[in-house]
C-alpha cells in the first residue's frame, strides 16, 4: 500500500524510497530503476512490468 508520496519520495508499506520505482501488480517494489534515455520513457524500460500482464 502506498502510504504517502511527494516530489522525489514515496513511502510504501512503511518503507521510504527516493529513487524511481516499479510497483508490480502483486505488490512487489523494485527500486533503483533508471530509464535508458534520461527523461524519455522507452518500451524497453517497461518490459519487466508488461511481462506481469497488469490489468491497466
């Protein structure tokens, strides 16, 4: 569960993160994620999430 979020920080299940995150449909969180091209989001950046077949 996302407890709180603000610019540059998000708290999920009591743990605070200060880097980009993947939040998987099953609730797993992967931190330390970096896009391949800076501020440009590419399909390859999201393959780990797409592989989980999220509903949205």
